[in-house]
C-alpha cells in the first residue's frame, strides 16, 4: 500500500524515474520537452506535500495523499490473472451473474428449462446468457493498446484525470465515478459488510449488439466527445508518471489493462468480433 511517506521515499531514491509521460493517441510517450515531475516540498506536512509539473500558465499539483489513494485504488481493482475476475462478487454484480434455469435438450429431443440452475452470466455485447464456465473474459480496451486501458480506468476513477468527466451512458445518476466508488467500497470492505455493499452497486446492461452482423465500431478520435474520455488532463498525466515511477512501466500499465473496470464477460462469437474491431483512436 502506498502512502505519503512511501511515495516521498521512492521519489528520493537516486535512480528513481521521474520522467513525465503522456498518452498520445493509443501510445504512451515521454513528454516531448523532456519534462520531469518534482517534489518541491518533501519536508512539508503530509497533507501539503505534492508532486508538480510546469503547465501553461502555472503549475499542476498532485497531492501525495491523493496520489497514494488513487494508486491504491488502481491496485485494488487489479487482477494479475484476469480470468479470476469471474469469481469476484463485485464483477458478478456488475454484469448480471445469477443462478438460472437455462434451456436444455433432453435425450428425447425436448427443449425445456434445466432441472437444476446454472451459475450464469450474460455476454456484455449480445446479451446471450451462458453458464459461467463457458463465458470468456474480454479486455474492453485491448491488451495491444494499453494506453486506452489507462484512459478507461482513469476516466472511471476520478473526474479530474480525463478531459471528459465520468458520466454513465443512461442518465446522470450515478456518475461513472460514483459507480467506481461503490465498487471500491465493496472490494475494500470486510466480509461482514461486503454483501450489503455489493448489493448497492448499479449493474451494467448488455449492449445488445447482433453477434452475427459485422461490427464496424472503433474507438473515437480525441476530438470527439467520447474520445475526450481517453485524453488525460495534466493531472492525469502526472498520476500516470507517478504510477510508472512506483510500479514500473509494464507493471503499472498491466494494472490498468487487467483492471476489473476493463474486463467484461463475452461469448466466444462476440469476443472474436471484438478482437477484430479497430481500437486506434483517430484511425
């Protein structure tokens, strides 16, 4: 777990990477001006210590206690073996897991509901309900374009990290950030309280796409309203740089790629369609 003190200590190590990095399209690159982030007040009280970068018209601050909270939240949402997310009560609540009687064909050729219920989950894309063991885990922003996964996680995590605040697709309540706060509260709760908190999470409805028609969808470019969800603010780029300082480049990006916020249930057909979609912004 990160804290103001651990971040201060990491920053002060002689070989710590302090390069400012930015998301450019679907890639992550060093700041073209070679900027680095600073910790100008390492001896200040914990509540006042901040990382800084110069920006047009002034200085962008990221308080260390806020950075520590956000980095710990990202780690809480991380599934190193991403397939294990299917066993998470929080993820199951999000995507409609339930015990259901599914259609079966008997030896006599009669199609009827199963005598016993199955653990089941609907595909996030077409909505077909399958036994849990037959559902695949899809990276909504793919492993091949990790920068987009960073944008997705940052967008859901905090309204100040991306150019478009995290608002749900249907209606304004709860916002994406409020939903993420519900998720984190349930993940971090003790066993006694988790069940009640999981029940309060708003589920995600399937997209109801037809899996047998060609999908011609792609991630929107940076200038579109939806594309702004994936464009980091100066504060977002600063948090990204601090995250890489703490966990290494590959380590931090993997935390975002394999985040509960980036993993969805998919049937085999939809997962193949999804893999063939264009994900390069501006393409």
